[in-house]
């Protein structure tokens, strides 16, 4: 995986390489006390060019996923912008889309969705 991340200095003045070697989101919530409100993510298939292939130690034209991510706090403040490249053969994406029907009242609407494969 190859990642470039951008985080506002005004919020993370004590951010170090050690923090980034662990979970940056754990650092944001536990050390900085900022609640993460959500994340926008975009996945785009790309082929590795010469530079990307060399950086990721893969053959040129290897299928990769370019993952763009924008995280924000509960108050709506920008926290992190990342662009990641992952080898498509080593990365799997799974998600659940829940359809809400506001006009209907569901008896079980507060239940968490089932965990698949767990």
C-alpha cells in the first residue's frame, strides 16, 4: 500500500511518525479528543504507471485501486484527506447498503445490521 495523507496542523500539532505507524484515527479520537463524524471514500481502478509500479514493487500495468478518503469530525471540521493505492489482487471491498423508508415505522429499526462472515 502507498498512502499520502494531509491533516491540518492547527488540530494535530503533536502528530508524529509514531502516531502514523499506528492508527491515525485512534490518535485523533483518543489522544486529541476529537470525535470522527464520518468519512467519504471513493475507489477508482487504475493501472500502475512506471513510477507507481516501482514504488509499490509491482509490474507496470498491474491493476490497482486508488482510494480517496476525506474524514470529518462530529462538528463537520476536516480531519484527514488521503490518497491510497492498493494492489487490487490483495484488497477486497465489502459494504452493506441499507434502505431507509421514513414513511414506515420498523419494529427493528434500531438493530445493527448482521455481520457477514464473522
